[in-house]
């Protein structure tokens, strides 16, 4: 069980500043243990996301790169790490990393994501780890995550196989052809919601907290 305790009014401080702090209580062979996590600050998240982020953290879905700057846009590298971690947490199996020829990163998460077929580089030599990822790119990667997990577990995660975008979305025609089926599958199965004004916003960037919530939605479905 996870017990979330937030200290207010400066009862706790971190590097001289008042912070909300998160304490994790868990059972162990030696009795009740307490651990403190000062890296993941739930109070830095949007109000709408906090309960889901706590659930995601408790499930081990929050990675090193996604534990901070929760309301900032997420990069390709951070999302690759999030996707790889989602697979490994779900299947209980570690992905064997690929040997890549990217000149701009040799990061382990990227090499695992490439090995699992989740993503590839912008070119053969460039992954662009610091580029911000778009919502339609995220959909393509998450559909590949689903395919990978279903293959390992012998499951069928997506019940609705309709690859056509719901015409209720005002900007459905703006989705890139290579991403249309993926966006349709995730929205038709209730794994991704539209933005305000019935928009898919395919080329908008997702925030770190939005990406974690998407990972949580998949983990709950697997």
C-alpha cells in the first residue's frame, strides 16, 4: 500500500525551501519500512493530474526523466524511456537493447525502444533526443507498445479495431496519414481523449504529466 503524506506550511524543507514531501510506506520482511522520495514532487503537477500521477508512481511507471517538470513538454528521449519502462513493468521482462548508430545519443532507453520496435530515429544517424514529441507521434509509439505487450502476453488489448478517426473530432483531417490509424485506435478505445473544442491536436506537444497519464491508461488496460 502507498500512503501519500504532504507536509504544508513549511513543516518540511528541501534545500532551504518549503516543499511538499512524499513518503512511501511499505511492508517488508523486517516490518514496516519508510522511504522518502524527494525527486517526484506531486505538488508540481496540475490539479487534474495529481491523483492519477500518484497511481502511476505507485505502479512504478514514473521514470527518472519524467519525475520532474511535470507541466513541461516531454522530449522524444523521455517518452522513449517512459514507453520502455511501461513494457518492462507490464511484462516483467527486460528488453535487450539494440546496437544503434545514432550520433546524438547512445542512451539505453533509446536502444531498448528501437529493439522493441517502438520508435526509430529521425534519420539513420540522428535520434533527436531533445526534440519535443507530438501527440500523433505518441499515439504511434503507444500502439507499438500495445502490439509488443500483446505479443509477449498473448492478449488483445484493443477491443475496438476500427482504424477510422471519429468524425466528431473537428481536426481529424489534420492527422498525418502515417498516424491516423494509431490515433483512431487509441481514441476509439478510450485510451486518449481529445483536447478542448473536440480536437485531436495531432501536432501539439504533450506534457510530461499527460504522457504519464497515457502510460497509466495503458497499464490499467493490460
